[in-house]
C-alpha cells in the first residue's frame, strides 16, 4: 500500500466558501480519480499542528497508482486551487504493508 499525506495552511484571506469548495473538490477525488483506495480531508484541531490548518490522506495500492493520481486532470485542477488558497504545503508519501 501507498499512503499520500498532505498538510496545508489555508490563507488568512480565504473565504469560508472558498475553503468549503476546496475541501469538497478534494473529497470528490475519491470517486473522480481511478485507483484511489481511500481518501479523507479535514480541518486540523491539534494544538501541535505547527500552523497547518488542514490535512489530506489518500491511499493507493501501488506507487504507479499514486503517480497516475498526481498527473490526473482532476488532481491538477485542485493543485491550482491549493496554489491560490494555501501556503506551506507538506507532502509525505510512503509504502507499507498491511
């Protein structure tokens, strides 16, 4: 299995509507992009977040599936939203066995 973790910080001037649209778009990747095994996204509530306001988790069967996800047009469209609405993204990808 491959897990793709993204932490990001929403810009202070982002509207509540823009944030909800971003999160809904991210959730839509679960059905819109082939090979996504699981996906969740949400607002951070930890006091140990080091400033990250949200987290995204996506699981795949293989590294190739992750690569396909990254280049998929729906994912690329959301990256544009992330570039506009967020700063400080941190991405971690790792393989593991269940």
